[in-house]
C-alpha cells in the first residue's frame, strides 16, 4: 500500500491538497499585506533606496495592498486566478526590483510566492473555495 502511494504518478486528493496549500499561502500573504495598516513600518519602507522619489508612498501602499488583497482572494478561493496574477506581479516586482533578483539564493522567499501564484493560476483553487460555489464548472481539465 505504501509502495503504491509513494511510487505512483496518480494524484492523491489533488483538490484538497491544492486547497490546503492555497489557504496557507493566502494566509501568509494576507499576514504580510496587513502591514499596510502599520503606518510607522510603511514610512520605513518608503525610505528604502528602491522607493526613493516622489512615488515612494504610492509604490509602497500599492504593493502592500496588493499583497493583502491577493492573500484574501487566495485564502477564500475567491477569483483565485486573479489573486494568483496579483501575487505573481507583486512578488515578481519584490524579487527582481526591490531585491537583487537572486531568486536562487537571497530572494527565495518572495520568489516562492511567485511560484505558488503560478501553481494556482494553472490549477485553480482546488476544494473548499468560493469559486467552486459561484462558478460550479465541470472539471474537464481544459478551459480554453
């Protein structure tokens, strides 16, 4: 039994597994995004060289707000692919413009969120999602 489980290409509870990962990633993104309500911390972010200039406030608040919204969308499985795209864009910006773009070493944390965003873009929300209730589409495996 264990041998079949470990050495098989057949998914095991794929919808639930994707849902568990989606919920956890959404919670982590929302946790990071809630910093938008921490005025002193946001002011500190605005002093970073990356955000220097007249648009510092806009960049920092849009970035953190995007993290919060994407996290909530993923957490609840509401418009999951939109949340995934928001995650990909925001965390790619953090990885390659705020960070050094060294996703294999220094900037792994934000880049992992980019990879999770890609996962949810391709797989959808999995089980336990508002999308599943709203859209009730058949799972044919192909949308286009």
